[in-house]
């Protein structure tokens, strides 16, 4: 936001430098990111002085040039070669001296240098209007008033305005400071605390009066919740023309391009008071009636930027009997705008629902000065005051008469709200005690009224325009920013405390697992918790009635909280595949949200997503696609890293998975994993296999024990025995594992499946497993007799319980 210092001084009398003012504004929370210099004439005519032409003679080597002697107020006259036909002895003229930089219409500068023209030295340039940038004429040099003294700087003669412009990084909560008036209010508060008592000067509207009632405009507002206040008045017999220089300079200083005196007046009041206004050509309003309502969905409407837009049913529009004239609070229409043929206007000043304006502006991709303010919430109490201020300014600039009463639709007046400030809370939060008199002084300077006072605290009345001050902590923040964060003292002693935290704290475990997954080639993703309600239709396990819906969604695609993290992962996979990144390993720590009959439910998850090839393409080895068992190994590694080794697996029937598996501890499912069904992938335009695992992170946190057990590494060697087993196709490795473990619990340390064969030379319905068994005694070296005894017992039980045969 740009704030003109000259403009600011119209509200508050101040002789500070811009640097001092910028420092104070920054301390007050209105951070000044930079101060730019503005000149109504680039360069400010620096180096241009009044010269007196002592003599003027024809150039000896050029018929159209003259050699002049000019007194520029220096010790001796200077010689200047001039080609203007009207230069003559005795004239007072503007002279650009050596080293002066002049600028053309495009802002390109050229420097005046000493030189020779056809053999004669020239020490400067006698200038025409267009060469100085103060006019368009190039017929000849400017001839100045005779009473001017040679050497007088041209900047003192011509009306050149210089200004300093603050670039303020305004935070979204400070809607009250979106104008020069608002910034001046804050500046006054800061100055008052420094015992510089200044008065806030506001524009007077006491001269506003109705000249005659010849152009009445009826106003109809259909929804007072969307349009709590709407004011309007007509002005007739206006003369639309360019604005005066002072107004153009004000607007140019803050980066606006002047249009005409009517539009410029509304922009001026917008940046002066923070109240957006709009002027309609009254002659184009059919039926002399202004209707404020919701748009009819699908209506085509061309805005002032000559773009045809399709209106949404939630857009607020200003209409006449023929249809929309303006998108309320955002942008006017091209057909109802003011132009050079306009003779009467309908001037609008309103307060629109901030949420509605924000949605409309984002929906149509429009960002205007008006929408910027309406979105954040303007001061509803100055709607009529700003209207009168603008009407008087228009009369001053364009003439005309007020030809109707002010129509003010204001069914429910906004009220100031109360807050109780506990002085003990203030002291605790600030860290030191601020004198009560200082607190009261700050509050009064912020227009916060003191309603009641006791030893405990203060009862306060907050002005309605401070939409960001609703709670006690907000009031404390206001006091602190005006008091000054730099004024809060602190001791030279550094205090520190050591807190004992559990190694199983959530964030620590997340870091451990994230490090492991990154080492496995995964990338972490962070998806939006807001999603589309359509995703619940992809699974019977997700219910539409369980959706947590947003009260004011930005769009239908972001209107509910997600019930599953799967669809966020598929969105990310689809996005990457469409950009030729098809080999993906992604993980996310996130939450799912449900609105259950028993209340709102929020669960934390860790999800893994794998698709494409296992490793990057390389000449040393061929490509191999990721598969279910590789993915299962990754899930198992995560559980083992968390110290969960006793989880059981069981088949999982799920309408999202073509093939699924669940890890359980007791009755709790801690992980669901599987191959995502092609029908689900099709919704995201994914044509390759995707594996997905969903860890119930909340359940896992509860399972993990903080106790760590240490076991000494055995000094005695391990022994490995391999068996080739012929088993039924219906049997699994888990069956072999469980039987062997049950047979020998102390010496059997590990069981591993290292080969699977299914094919010819095997009986029908059979498969071959190659399984290794690792034996070890922690206290002694095993003998062959002990080993054979254990292995024979394992073989016998495998034959009985699993039906295995040695090959």
C-alpha cells in the first residue's frame, strides 16, 4: 500500500522527516518497506535556471543557428548555440546548464554536455516547453517573465510538486489502516505517546446540501446480509474533463493513472478515507431504479477492462431494469461507466459482505483497490460521510448540482462491542507493568472508549471499524504496539530450563521415520487438508454425511476436510506423471477428519505411495517395476524401526484395493496396504500400478513403549540349515514361520524364505519354497547332534501341520 507524505500531512500537521515518520509507523506495526521520491516533473528541473539573453548573433557557419551570450547568474555570461527561431536579445529564458539531465515523455534522460556546434562552443541549452516536460510546444524556446532574476532555479518558478511515498506492507488484519486517514490515526496515537499532541484533521461535509430534487433514483436491496448498507445520490449538470494538476499529482504519487475528474474524485476519496465508491452514468440507468441483488448464474457481463465474464449465482450485482451494471465491490461495467458525454451521475457508497466480495474477486481473477478493501472489511459507519465527501469534491471539480436526497439503506446499524481488559493479564503477557495512565492514554488515542474502571481492569468500548480487535488479547496487542516493543525491558541474565521429554514424542518419531524413508528413496509430500466432496463417492467406506464442510469455502474443490489421505496422494502422483515423473515414492504425515454421530473425529496418519520402477534407469542394470512384495517389505521395515515386531498380517477386503493386507496388533488394525484398484486410478487418469499404505499413526504412538531393552551380542557362532519344501499352493510362508517358531523358541533365531518355484516338474497344486533356518545358543557352541535334533523336530512338525515334503 502506497501512502503519500504530502497527503498524510493534510490529516495531521507534522514537520518530521520522512525517515522519522517511517520509523514510527514501523514501530506501530505499519511496516514501511521503502520510501520513494515522487516528482510531478521527473528530475524536478534541477540544473535549469533563468537566463538573460545579453546578445544574439547569427552563427557564422549555419544559417538557422544563433550564437547567444546568456547571463545565468554566474560570474561570467556563457555562450550557447541555439536553433530556435524566436530567440532574441533581452529575453528571460530557461537554461539547462552543463551537467543537467532532462527527460523526454517516456522518461528517458539525456545529459547536457559542453560541446561545439559548427565550430562554436555551446555551454548549455535554451529550452522549449516540451524539452522541459512542462508542455507540448516545440515551436520555439520559452520566454519567461521579464521581472525574473537571472540564476533563479526554474523549480521555484514552475509549479512542481515533490513528494515522498511510503510503501507500507499492510497485514491483512489492519483493515482500518487501508487509507491515508487510517494511517494518520495510527500516527496520531504514536505521537501522543511521545507527548506530541496533534489534532486529526478530517474533511468537512457541512456544506453538503441538496440543490434540487429533479433526479430521484430508487434503491432496492434484496439481501441485507450481503449488503448491510447502501447509499446513493445523484449529481446533475456535471462537466467531465481532466482533473486539475493537484489531484493528478496525488493519484500519480501513489501509482494511479488519472482518468477524468469524476473517476479521479472517487479514487481520491477511496485512498483518502478507505471507502470505495462508484459513479454510474445516470442517463444509462433504465427506469431510474438501482437494484442490488444476486446475479443470475450464467449471465454474460462485460466489465470496464473490456473482458466478458460469466456471472456466478453468488456474485452481487448492481442492476437497473435491463440487467447488471456493475459487479458489486469488484469492478464496474463498460456500458454504465462515466465518459466525456456524461452529464449526470448516480454516486454509490456501500458496505458489502467481505466474504462474498472475496469469493467473487477470486472467482473472476480480479484484484482492484475496491475489492482489496471490501474483502478485509471497511468502516460501515462512514458510508454516508464518504458519499457526501465525494459529492462535494465532484462539485468542486466538475460543477453540477445535487439533485436528490441521499438514499441510505441501513436496516441494522452496526454497534460498537465491549471488551474487558484484565490488568494482571496485561502485565503477565507484556512481561512488565505499564502505568495505568499510559494505558488509558494509548486507548483514548486509538478511539477506544473507557467504559468502566476498577482495580482488576478496564471495561472498554471498541469502535466498530476495528474489525480485528475482538478479544482481550487483541487489546493487549494494540497497547503494546503503540507503547513500543522497543520499550519492553529485559534483563542481562539468560535463563534456560532443561525439560525431560519422552523419546516417543510424536515429532521425534516422525523425524526418525522420515529419515528412514528418505534413505529408501522416498520424498515427503504435504497436501491440503481441504478437498472436494466428490471423493467420498469412490468408496463405500466413506460417507457423505461424515464430511466436515467449510462454512465459507473458497471453491467447491476445497469445500470439505478430507476423510482419506489416499486421494491427496493420487492427486500428487497424477500431477507428477503428467510432468514425466513416473517413478515415485511419496510419504505424508497428515490427518483425516470425520463428522460422526458422536461428534467430530480427527485422526493422524502416515501414508506411503509407490508407483513406477524401483530404481532410476541405468546401463548397469535393467529396469524392474515396483511390486506388492517389495512394498510390503518397506512397510515392514517402518514397523520394525518403530519397534513393532509382533504385528500379524491378514488379507484385507477393501473397495479401494485390488489386493490388500492389514497389519494388526490384537483387535487394532495399525496398517492397511494394497494395490489401488484400476477403477480408482482411472478417476485420476493414472494408467500404472500404484501401491498405497495407510499407517494409523495414533494407534502406533500408543503401542510404542518408552522402555529400551539391550541384549548382549552372543559370542558363539550361528548355524544355518536350508530346506527345500514342497507345499500346497494354498499354504503361505507365514504357516511355515509360525510352525517352526512354535517348535523351537530358544535356539531358532531367524527364518527366511529365499526362493520360490512354481512350474513344471512339480505336482499339480504344489509349489517349492527354499527356506533357511538360523540357530544359535547364547551360552555355548552348538553341536551337530543338537542341530540335527532341532531340525528333525521342525521337519516333522512341518510335515504334520503344513503338509510339507522335503524335495
